[in-house]
C-alpha cells in the first residue's frame, strides 16, 4: 500500500495539473487504495493506510481542493462530491500518533468546514449530490462527536438552514436522526451547549416549516433525544416555552399524532415535576412565614385576621394577574412567530412571482440589485452602531482626560504651594531690637532708595476718589463727543439740503426758455431766496447796464472795466458766488 500512497503524493506535487485533474486523480487513487486495503483480512491494514494518507499530506490536498471557489471547479460537482465522501471516510479510523492534537484541533475542523462549504454550494444544484455530502458529514460526526458544535454554529450550515426548499431541511434533520440512531453514545457525549444547539435546530424547523415530512422528522429527532437524554432534555426544554402549544395547534392531523402526543406528554411531565417542586418549596416558605406572622400578632387577633385576609386576596390576585400576563405573553410570542412565518412565506412567494415575470436576461441584475440594497442597509446599520460606539467612547475618554487634567492640576498646585512654603524665609526679629537708632546719613540714604523704588515700580492701586474723578472726565468727554457728532450731523444735513437745492436751481437754469418768450411768472421762478445772492446779482446787473450805456470812446483807455463776456471773469464770479452764477450770451 505504501508504494500507491507515495506514487499518488508524487503525482499531486506536479504543478502543471489543474484543479479538475487533481480531483480526478485523487478520486481514482483514493478509491483504488481504500478498495485494496478493504480486501485485506486484517482491519489494521485499512487503519494504517488511512494514517499514511494523513501523514503524507494527501488528505490536506483533498481539503484544499474542496475549499476552492465553485468557479474553479468548472461545474465538476459529481467528482467534488465523490472526493468529499472519500475524504470523510479516510478521516474515520485514523491513528495520527504524535500528531493527534493537531489532527483533532486543526485538521478535522478544516475538513468539516470544507464539506459544509461544498454542501451550501450544491444545495440548489443537485439533491442527490447534496444527500451524498450530508451523508459524509454524518459519517464524520459519528466518529468525532466534538465537531457537533462547529457544525451547528457554522456559517455555511446557517446558509443551508435559510434555504426555502423543504427537501434540504428534511435531509438535514434526517442526517441528525441517523447520526443519533447509529451511535448510541453520540447524544450522551454532547455537552449541554451542543445539545441545546441541536434541540434548537429541531424546534426551529417545527416553528418555520409547514411540511409534514420535515415536522415528522423533527418530532422524531426530539423523541430520540428524549429517549437517550431524558432528564437533561427536560432541563433544556425549559428554554422553549410554548412548544407544547405549538405542537398541539400546528402539527396535529398530519399522520403522526401519536408522536405528537408522546412529545407533549414528555414536555408536560417535565413541567409538572418542576412545578411540583416549586409549589412544595413555596408552601414551606409560606407556612414558615405565616407561623412567624401569627406568633408576632397574637395579641391583636382582629387586626391580624383582616391583614391576613387582605394579603391572601392580594396574593391570589397577583398570581392570577401573573398567570394572565404569562398566558398573553406566550400567545403574543406565538402570534409574532406565526406572522413572521406568514410574512416570510408571502415575501418569498411574491419574489418568485416577480422573478417569473421578469425576462431571463434581467433576473441576474434584479438579484444583484436586491443584494446591493441589502448590503447598503446592513452597512448603514453597522455604521450607525459604530459611530454611536465611537461617540460614547470619545465622550468617556474626554471625561476621563478632563478628570485626569484636574487631578494633575491639583497635584501641581499642591506641590508648588509646598515648595513656596519651604522657600519662605524664616521669621526674623524686628530690626530695631538691639539697635541704637538711625543716623541722619543712613535715614537720607534709605529715603532715597524708597523714592527710587517707587519711581521704578509705581503702584497700580487707585483710590475711589480718583476712580470717580476719572469716570466723570470720561462722561464729560463722551457727552462732548456726542454733542459734536450731533452738530456735525446737522451741518451735514444742511449741506446736503443746500446742494440739492443748488442742483435743482442749476437744472432749472439749464432748461430756462429764451428771453424773448419768457414771462413774468417764469422770471419770478428764477429769483433766489438768498439775500446776498440777490444783492450781488443786482449789482452785477447795474454794472452791466452802466457799462453798456457808456460811449464807445470812453471804453478805449479804461482798463478797469472788465469784459463780462470773458471766461476768466465768469470763473471768478462762479467761485465768488459759490457755483450759483451761470452766465450766458
């Protein structure tokens, strides 16, 4: 057998082989090796061959190939399922020797994870191949019970459980039933957590599925667990309140009423035992308490009787309210579970109908869009949770840093005060004790030093009278500034009014009609209301009239008469009159 194993290992080390070729090579090699070993009379030969396959690393090649992505196998699902079955068979009965810890803690979990991953990929492609893989998983679980917790908490197994196909759920339940039936020590070797996960699997199928085959298989699995575990299962069933009501309402009339009645009786027997013990304990406590109360209040019987009656009625009312609240709570949980189940079924039916209505080329894009929306929702919820956690941690760190800084400040202040206290000079005696007195020269020198120190370091202290005087001066300055500002504003308004009036007069002068057509009313509109302007205009007009009436020969040598039509003279008049004079021809 060793030459076959060595030859198979040498062929697998060829790097030019593709994954499909390696799968085919392993199927042929393992099948041939196991068949030759099984033909032998001694069973130790088969165990030795399986151990050589593990120690040589061939089984690790099998696990690596089974863990590959589905796209790299290029649809060769039958060969992959055969390889998974052979790998599971090779892992049963192995004697790893000194590598026992690595085999059980590392290698077997990797094999189980690879099998479940391949099963989750095959569950929608072929029911027969999925059945073959679940048989391989069950075969491995019978030999290695410690893998039960890994299977029930695996992500791939959860993905299989979420499948809506009843056949897949039935195969899973049947796999567990066959495993428990084949190995009588399987359930007894499970821990409480593993048994609770297995029971949760069966109860979950009863709550979600509506197929009779799945329900019957789940009830059979629970009964099988009850026959082997008994008291342990009764303790575990306390976590599933309302299971008997669910069985009585949903799973009667499907052809397995006897199993349903048997399971309900088992559940209620556990409840009755527990209730009996609790009632007995409650009775003992109540009896002790009542006897104590009676002895305490024996002197006031009337009041004690009324108090006992009132408390008894209150306790009976509380018990009744508690029972009603528990009943309503169980009913509410059942209704919520049923509504969730109905909503889930309706959603999946509606989704199937929508997928049937879509064209074939749009189905993939629709599914991708659904996955994208789900991913966006999950990411948004996760980001919100992460930001809240980050904010809480930041706020907590901020408070901690603030408290630390305050403590550090107090510590520093305390140390500085102690240091200054130590630096403080010791008290000295008065300087005049034991002195004969100051001389005149020493007194003058000290007075000069004091004056120099006061001149260099003026005192910042200001008396109340100086503050009041300074405040009055500031108030007077502020008042004068406000008055000056008000006067300036009035002057500014007056200037703006004069400018506006001047601009209006200038516009009227520019638009004035010729003198040949002007009327008295028009002429009055051009009269200025200002006295100085009117006097200056009248003098200028009289001067112009006098100059026009002089003989021409008197104007030849008279240089004092100014030509009124001269532009320079017009500019002087305009400057003199402040821009109000406008001359014309």
